[in-house]
C-alpha cells in the first residue's frame, strides 16, 4: 500500500479529478488517488478539498489561456507579470488549504513557502 503525505495526496487527487473532468483520459490515475483517500475521514476536509479543486481549476484556466497564445494575440509584459502574480497568489491559497487538511487529519508533513 502506498502512503502519501496528506498534502501530496489531496493535491494529486484534485489534479487527477480536474484532468478527468476536462479530458477524461486518466481514469486509472483518478481511481488510484481515490483509493488512497478511502482511509481518510473526508467529512472533516470536504470543504477544503472542494476549495483545493477550485484552486486547481482556476490555474488550469489560466494555463489554458496561455496555451492559446499566438503571435497575433500577444500579451504585454505587464499582463504577463500581472498574471504571474495572480497565479502565485492562487498557489499560496493552495498550500494553505493543503496544510490545513494535513493539520485536521493529524498528518505531520507540511508544505512551506518563503518568498523574497
């Protein structure tokens, strides 16, 4: 049996769930992470898990927008910078949610971020 820290498991699960919703080509991956979650009390973290999924969905949309970038639709450096800061702020929310779920489920592994 695989043992992931909660912060990694919930993150990978949400990414796999979003990928399945968008592309539908990773059922085995989604099933794997879903199976890993079965030993956790999801009632305790369901709201945070939903919010983490939403965080990943926002990042997906921003990345998808950049993938559609063409020479005709250039982004200014200011716009690229603005979006980079926005993504950083979204990812900050991501690690706060992951750490809170780990704390609620008494998992000792935490993610730390330091800027500057």
